[in-house]
């Protein structure tokens, strides 16, 4: 597994290799230039005051999310991040492109191509044979696991951090003090200001020094360089502390694993590393572009597969460490590079706000590419010792072609945010973020605020609205408290699909999740499945439940809307239950029962009208719209009572 074997060298000028390494990633990822703003792009680009105003004070003096105006995205200080260089980059781009996504995406593609070129230069400086360096750099450039980092505008934090990280490591290969004492610490600081996970760079530097660089003037003279690294890290932590008031995530509601035991965390991450990171890196599948809570199940302490995965990682790390110490093996360097680079985001040392993501593999993937390439080369030498170079070239070209095809294939869902969110839902059905974003898109199609993709099969407005509510419901069942972000659209879709009963259940679960200390009354059980009208007792329990939400009236506007709509629902649902009971009696041919139910429904109708009128007189635009929808649905229930043969609203 020797990276220095000159027998595998390419007889091409280095500038040709560099040009190929730079242009191929551009060609492969160029389709992402037509991607719209996706995921958190919209918030960080168009709703970020620091970006719009190019205000250095806001950029460097506040957190990553502190200047985002959209409700629900402005995290508290205990849950914010500090990435001012990324925000500054986006702010400069905003001055050029404003809200046109193409310019931002073209920049990301160029950043990615530049990273691949720098990787080639770094590998050559470390002493890799040109063939090995060329292949690893191309592998890095076309890998499908990089799609998320390249195709999402704000994920250029990964690209910028990687660029400055590679420049930092390049500077350390020089013997000139200018590069070692000035450029290297500044590059390290820039990488940290782009993304905090760059804190692993000093460890990567130590690893590279041991395996490749082997300082010419001895380790004692190298201590000054490491002292400057510590100074750069300290400077970053000082700026972060001043801006955020803390160094790590302190909000337990933001940390992904919360207060779960260390055993569960390590076992879950071991499985995730095998099933998502390693598989995605080596084969380009499966690639899920977001892992919201419940998208990947927690491992159980009695799960044998999780323990096997953990044992694999431990064995791999220990063997690589032994090979690095005893033989200074480039293969072991690749393995340890991966472990060190992924370490800050692996939830093992410190817990972060996400389980994992393909974007977090951007720089760590270089370690996998190095280890996999050198292992493959060693296997080729063993199987075909006389034709090693042709075998390596053929295998390399086949691998690059397969990964390029996979990248092109997995880029297709990014052509429209609707397809992207649908792709995430298909791969992770319980992904709340994707469900909600997909539903938001479907609402926009239903209201004709945006046109559906041209190649999408035609759908009626009703079908878009029904699909949207199903996605909201599925997403909120997995993460109930997110109702606060979608109250308006949730009301629209629920009331336009006559799903008021489901709306009550979603409100109940959401409020209990968001306010666990609140004394929320219990809902009556099973009443929506009965064929009889809502009883007085069950109606009283519904009213008591709605009134117990009164504390929401003092909270943000979304919660106030939930409270006031909930107060109108018990009387409406009681009348709706009469309409349902009338239809059942009509189907059974029980005309006497129909007559009794019609007479009894009059009182429920009066109560429902009064509550809806009270809601409509609130003066709040959202509540007035909800009242209009409830009034329309009430009129439809009246039609059903007058003509029980009507089953569905036209």
C-alpha cells in the first residue's frame, strides 16, 4: 500500500493532470447550477439581514442564525452556530446575484473543483505517485456523496472549510517560515470561521507530519508551528464565545441525541457509519439528503448488528493506528484521516444538532478515497503483478465512470425542490423536515403560487391539498412540536379536506410536545369512529381540552391561532358528527332515526355558528380565513343532513 511507488506514474505534465481534475468535477456537477434554493438556502440568503446588508458587525458579532428573520429559524444563543466566513461569502454573492440561485450554485461548483485541484496538489506534496494522486483527486471530484454539499448554497461552509483546510495542510509541507508561521495559522483560522468542525485540523496536521512530512528540522522546531495553531484555535473560540456566549451547543432541544445514554449514541453512530457513511462513500448509495429525528432508528443495547458495527470501527481504528505508528503506512493515514476529520461531527466526543449527513462527509471522504485507492492498488499488485498499471487504470476508469453515473442520477431530484423533498421522503418516510417542505410545495401548487414541475403528472387542486395534508400529518406525527412552523398551511389543508378531527389530534400532540409542563386536558377517545353523534360528555371534554389551551393566547401568533381555532372546533365537530350519523342511518334505511337526528342537530348548528362567527370577528387574517373555511364546511354538513346521499364535496 505504498503511495510512493513510481512504477505507477503517469507520463503526463502535471498541469494537464490539474486541468483534468479541475474540469471534470465542473462537468459532472454543472446540472446543479439550475437548482433552486433548497433546504435552508431561502432562509440564509433572502431572509438574512446580515447577508442583505453586508454588515460585518452582524456577520462576525452574531450567530449563524441570529440574523435570519423567519419565525422558528432564529435559534436561541444556546443552539446557534458561528460561521461568519460562510455568511460573508454568501453576503458577497448576494451583492452580485441577489435572489437568483444560478450564480450561487456556479460559485459552489467552482469551489468544489478548486478543492479537488488542491487535493491533487496536496497529495503530490505528500509524495503520492502521480497516478494515485490523480485518481484520488478525481474520485474526490466526482463522488456522489458530495452532492448535498455542492448543490445547496449555504452548504458552501463545507466547501470553504475544505479549501482552507487543504491550503493549511499544504502550507505545512513547506519549510519556509512565511508559510509555516503566517499562512498556515491564518488558513486554519479561516477554516474554523467557515465551519467549526475544522477544529480537527491540528490533529490531521500531526498525522500528516508523522506519516509524510517528517519535519526537516526536528519535532522541537515544529512545536512553534503547533503553538501558532493553538493560538489560531484559541482566537476562533474567543470570537465564538463572544458572539454566542458558549462554545458548544447547550440547548438540549437542539442536540440530536439529547440526554440518551452513551451506549445508545455509540451503537447508533456505529450502525449509521456503516449503513450510510461507508456505503454512501464507497458505492454512492444509499444517499439520503437529510436525517431529521426518526429518519434513522436508534440502536438498542441488545442489537447484535450494532455491536458488530461498533467492533468493526474499533478494530479498523486500532489496526490503522498500529500501522501508522510502526510503518507510517499511507493506507493507515487515510483511515485515521477519516476518523479525525469526522470526529467533531460524529456525536461521540461532543453531541451536535444532527445525527449525520452526507454533507458532513465532504472533507472526511478524502481519507476514505485514499485508503480505498491504496487498498485497491495493493490488491491489483497481488492479483496481476506483471500488469499492475493497466489493471489499475482500467479499474480506476470503471470506478470513476460508475460513480459519475451515480452522481448524475442522484442529482436529478435536485432539479426541482419538489422532487428533492419527495426523494428524501421516499428514502426516509419519517423525515419531518422533508415531509413539511414537500407539503409546503404542494400547497403552493394548489394555490397556483408556483407551477408544478413540467414533467409531473397533472393533479387537481384537491389532490394537491390532500397530498399536502397527508404529508403534514405524517411529518408532525414524527415530530409533533413542528406544528408551530406550519399552522397557516396546516389549517388550510385540514379544513379544505374536511380533516378537522385529525387537526385536533395534531394540535393536541404538538402542544403537549412543545409545552410538556402545561396542564392540557385529555381528548375523548375513539369518538371519531362512532356512528352516533358526539355525546354531551364527549363534547364537554372537547370544550375542556380547548379551554385548557388558553395559555397559548400569551404565546407567539402561531400558538394564539391554535388556541382560538381549537375553541371553535368542539361545536363544529359536534354538528359534523350529526351529519355523519345521518348518513349512516340513511344508508341503513332507518328513516325514523334520520328524522330524530335532524331535529337534534339544530342545537348543535346554532352553537357551531356562534363559535365560527366569534372566530371570524377576531380581526386576525388567519383566523378570519379559518372561520370562512369552517363556515363553508358547516354549510356542506348542512347539505349532507338535508340530503344524506351526498358523501363527498364536489
